[in-house]
């Protein structure tokens, strides 16, 4: 993959007669990457690693303090031929080694570089401590004596027997958690509640301590050393960290991967134990702690630590697995190189070292995937925090815009304007970059695209009748199953009320007695007969009333249609009171969709518009199928009423409820009801289903549409 370069350099006279050598305190390790041998030089004083190919290492190995640089280079040419490093490459190599303080003796370059090296070391040390004021590190202890004392414990934990115990705990935790997965998922709604944040923060810090000690124990178990542990302030949240970079020097890649995976290995053990505890406890403090532990030690670990697109454990595992060291930096350099060479047209530019086109493709793919994913993760975190804590979210958003937008744009612009790499093609680079920027501005900020707005809706039958209990009683028998089509007056539910049955029996007995008395009164006086006749009429009225009460225990369909009662079968044998809703009889041949929007979306849809917005519907769980809909009517008066419980935020919807409303549920903002109809929706729409409605109203640039939706979503959550 490397292109030919000039063998000689006009600066060679400055280094040719010098006699430097590598510092004797350096450790040299041999590793194999993708079939090629590389030499890893470790500086124990700074825990820094440097990688050299065999040609560069041979050149450095000949520098004994007595051999001149020119003699070493001539010897390399004699032994390696075309594979020997060029004079320019040797000068660059010696310059970097001197800059990093890895040479001693007669140094090849000016003494002024010592000032540059000292400044660079202080700068890198300051950035390491402050983390650019986002990830500040504070070294605290040297855990090596502690790890040495319990080294046998670490070796057992990361042995086959330790892995067997780990696997057993994983299986046990999953067996206890999976049957109650729905219950576990329902607890996520309160994960960021203020009362839960304290538990979440404490558990997070403790688990990260377990995570870092797992790295340390595994590194020690495989023969490495860990000499630094401390606290990293991530946005002022203290998080333990350990320096296990000694594992980078392991010759076997499975050991390097094992050390990288050890943190997750330890956290998953805690997650499995927490799953067992959570499944065995009732709601309370222990139950809450176990849930938060599972969430942090499993879900967040999978999303962040295991993900190779973020520079955490999964990244180092992927880098060692692919045998591509320094994967992220090399991928960005490769992408930068291709842009400069293929787009800007830089001719005299050395190709980055890659073994083959497969490695080049992997580097480019990683660069193209990692940058958008990191931006997506940061955006997701900011949005989640903003919905709970708007002030903190706004501060994070400002910091994110500065760090992820302004800084990269500034660095890119500085590179284009000042980089010596582009000195021959700078006009072309400026023209291409300006044209690309203009295209982005046109596509996202000028060209109008179909403007959309979204809302959740609920499917309802146009004609429906509520089936309520007319009498109190126990559900004795369910005649019609939910979803069954019923005819008019067809029995659906039989209730049992022993008191009503007893009253009917008593009324019937009293009626029979009064009939006998009336018959006996016929042979008596006319006055006795009239009295008996009146008593019989009263008994008949009492009997009719009791019979009516008993008849009401049979709930029949008032209209023909389909029985909609999802929970009816679970109510058999339970007591129901007068007026309690047990189901609905709906006509399914004519369904409508009802949705609600706040005032800002209502104004955008209808105020000052001549055309009626278009609408499309997607059913939850069937997002690939789209149903065309038309707006049938809309209510111009907003109300603080929820048309269906499924649309509230507590049920996963978008409508925020007023937390101060105690008597009856009220929405935080007035909602405007919109009714839609479809031409033929019976194939995928069912009553009670939640749908996503997309309104299309004119056109606008994408940037304006995104800003509007963000603003509307924010106002939906925070009306002020």
C-alpha cells in the first residue's frame, strides 16, 4: 500500500554524524499484528507505549551511542534493501524519539527541542489531569501492594473455574429476571426521578469501583502491574479509574482482550446477583437498590462499555481482536488522508501504513460509524436529562454544541487555512470546502422539504355503547368472549347477587299468598275482597320490582357489534358495583382515529392555512405499514382533558399530566382533539390500538422543521 518516496533528504547532514542511542530504562516487547512483527517500546517512567516496525527497530538497535546515524542507515540499506527506512523517515523517527525523551547521548536535533519537549510533556500532563475540564483525573493510590497480596484470588477469578462460577451466576440471574421482564421494564419510567438519583449515583460509583478493580486484578493475574488508581471527575461526578495500560504490552492478544473485558466481567456478576435479589423481594429499599444495580451494571454497560464505537472497553477489545492497534486515531488519520488526497488533490502525501485494503476499509468504516454514533449518544443523553432537569440539560446542550460543533469546525477551518500539507492545493481545498458547506446550508437551511408534525392517537369505533353493571354482584359466568360478535339483546355476562335472588323468592311467595287471600275473599264480603285485591296489586308490584332487579343481573348487548373488553376474562368471580364499566360493544366496520395536539401544533396545522393538512397513520408494532387518513373534524377549543389513558406520558405517550391535579386527571396544557378517518382500515386497525399520526402541512427547510419540533416537544413538557 505504501507509495515510493525519495530515499535521500537535504536535511540529512544535520543528523548524519550524531551518535544517539535509546535510553536503557526502556522495555522492548515483541507483538504480532495481522501476521506482521512489531516492536513495542515502553517507557516505565510515563507508562507510554511506542510501536515500531522491524525496519525502524533495526535502525534504532544499531544506534549504540558510538555508531553514527549515517552508519546505522547504511547498514540497514545493506541488509533490508528496499524495505529500509528512508533518510526522511529516519529524521522524523529520531525527532519523535527525542521529543518523547527516549534518546540519550549526542542528540541529533537542536537543543531548542528540549524546550518544545518540556512544554509538550507539561501540556499532555495537564490535559491528562484536567481532561480538558470534562474528565479531570486525580491519582490517589498505588494498588500494586494490595494486588500482589491477593494475586492468587485474582488468578482464580480469571481462571476456568472462575469463569464457570461466573457463567452459573449469569444463567441464574437470567432465569429469575426473564419471566418478569415486563415488570422490570415498567420501572424505567421513574429511573430519573429526583428521589432515585441519589441511589443511582451511589450505586454507579460503587459499581465503577468494582469495574476498575476487575481491570486491575485481571492485569495482575496475567502478569502485568497496576501502579495508579484514582478518581476521574466526569462532569464533576467522581468515578474511580485505574491505569491498566501495562496490559498493552502483553504478547498474547487474548490477555489484552481479557483485561479490557474484565470490568464488564465483574459488573455482570453484580448484575446477576442483583437480579436474583430483585426477583425475590417486594417493593422497598432493597428492591430499588437491586433494580438500579441491574440497570447500571447491565444495560448501561452494554450501551457504553461494550460498544466499540465509544472509546471504552469494547473499543480496546475490537482493536485487539482485529489486530489494529490505535484503531480510532489511525481511522481518523486514514479518513483525513483520503480526503486530502482524493478530494483536495494532494499529490506528494505519504500513505498511512496499512497491511492491505481490508485493513484500510476497516479503518474508514470505523471512522464513518464512530463519529455519528458518539454524536447520537451525546444528543440522547442531553435530551433525556433535559426532559427531567431542563436547566442542567440546557447547560449540557451548550457545552455539547461548543465541544462537538464549534471546536471541530474551528479545527477543520484552521487546518484548511494553515496546514502546510495543503500549501500547493489550498485554493482548491477552500473552493471544495466552501462548495460543500454551501450545499449543506442549501439542503438543510434553504431548500424547502415537506413539513411534518407528529402526534399519538387512539383508534376508536365511531359507534360504541358502554356495557355497565346495572346491579351490584359477582361475575358468575361470561357468555361472550372478548372480540366475539354479538347480536342485539344477546346475553354477555351473568351476575350473581344472592340478596336479589332472595328478595325475588320472598316477593314470589308473598304474591302467591295474596292470590290465595283474594280467592278466599270472594266468598266473603265485598269490602274484604277489595282489600285483598289491593294487597295483591301491591304484592305484584313488589314482585315485578324484584324480578327487574334479577333481570338486570343478566348483561345483554344493547346493540349489535363486537365485544371489546380486554380484561373481562380476568374479572370472572370478582365483585362489580353499579355503573362499573365491563366492556364496550363497538361496530368495527367504521373506525376513527382521535389524536390531540397542544396549541402550538394546532396553530401550525390550522391557523392561517388554506389547505387541510394531509395525514398518515402507523400502528404501533407495524411501523412498516402506512394508512392514509383525512381530517374529518377538529375542535377549535382546547381542554385540559385526556381522551385516552394510553396517550399520557405515564403510559408511554406524549401528553404530560398536571401533577398538582388531585381530584381528577388533568393535562398540563390544553389539548385540541382532532378526528381522522380512513378509507379502509379494518385490515390493520383495531379498537384501542395506539397509532402514530404524521401531519404534512406545506414545506419548510429541514433545519426549521427540526427546530420547530424540538421547541414544540420542549413546550409540551415544560409549558413555561
